[in-house]
C-alpha cells in the first residue's frame, strides 16, 4: 500500500510540474513578459534584465548585494 501511495504522489507531482503556468503560457515563446514600468521601486534589492545582465532596469535606490536567479518567472 505504501508503494502505491508513493507512486501516485510521484505521478501527480510529475504531472503538476510538467504543466505550464497560465501566465507563462500566455506570455509567449519565452514564457515571460517584462514589466511595462520605467523604474523598479523598492529598497534596491531587486531589479530585472531582459538581455542576460548586459543592462539592468533602473531602480529607485542603489542596488544592494547582487545575486542572480536564472529562469525566475
């Protein structure tokens, strides 16, 4: 019984993870539509790039502690 439960949970998880999210599916071939804002507001901890880091969206304050997250949607 435990094996069946494990197999069912694994199958459901695999199926759920294989489905594209609705916003990603609606965004187009890249799966992400960049925000339509001129500046990122906040504490300077977050910005975004659309060209693999060559340029960063301007922020309302100085960026703090640079870290990278690839493929975040």
